[in-house]
C-alpha cells in the first residue's frame, strides 16, 4: 500500500540557517503533495501544494521541490526563525473511493536563537 | 468566515460510555474528514464524508465507531463503549472539493478513564 515517510528524528538548527525536511513516498507518484505545519495542541495548517509537473514552488521563505524520479519532496525554510519551530507534515491524496489525504508522521523542527 | 469548529475541546469518558465529537465545517465546505492522532504519531485517516454520504471509511474500526454528516447540522463522530485505547486527539477537517487543501479544527482530546 502507498506510504509516506518523513524523518522521525527532530531537526535542530540555528536561527538564520536553512531548514530542509524530507518526505519520501512509495509506489506510485501522487498527482500532488501538500505540506502542513502543526503546533502543539493545534490542528495542522496548510502551507504549500506542489503538483507532479512542478519541480519547485515558493512562498515567502518557504520552498518545496518534487522529484518523481527519487519519489521525494523536500521542504526548505530559509532564514529560519524560532517562530518556525513546529512539526511539519507532508501529505498526498489517495484516489480511492473519492480520495483521502494521507499524512506522513511529521518532522519536528526546533530553531534555536 | 469562521474556521472549522470542533467541540468539545476536551472530553473525559469512563470505559463503556459513549463519546460524541462534533465538527462544523467552514461555510460552503461539503467535504469533511476525520483523523486521529496519538502522541508522537502522525495523523491517521479515519473517514471521509460528503453531505449525507460516507465516501471512504477505510480507516475507521468496524465496531463501535460511526460517523455522519447530515444535511443540516455538524458532522458527528460517535464512539460507543469507549476503551482506554480510544484516548487520542481527534481532528476534523473540511474542504471545498475532493482534491483541495484541508482546513483543520483545533481537535477534541478524548480521555478514557
């Protein structure tokens, strides 16, 4: 069955550096991938969507890439700030009985001042 | 435009009781999803509903769990005869369409004593 895997180890970086998070998927390439941010005790918040025919997508300090050969998406936060500390989730749609979004387990990012 | 509203925020039940979790989607959204999250784990898909229809319930246990999204009123996730293993955060999300980004509520934390 289709799976999404994210690095379960927390990522600790220094303020101002670029954070890079990885999302790998198995089997077939999804039509698109979505990235969400989740803060403790809150629901996830949508950040970016990248389609399979898009190599890269940007939004302010965020950048997402999608490599269908490697079956991987990378999520970058440039000039990171302590306020970027959160868990980041990637997700994709399973087209089965109308579609459902499945999520990776998330990667916790901690940005130290 | 209010976001996705979930209530209650916290729900405490004793083993064997029933739990009812409510979700009001964003205005205009007819697609509702329920997810379950355990500490240190990702979001696990439970069920996907459109108005009055269950589209995909492949993630929901066959027994004790049910979900509905009536023509009028909120979506309800119902857990009968709760057990300690049902303790988790339950998130509801809504979307405009089947392949649109999801808007999440703040979740209901269910604790079973």
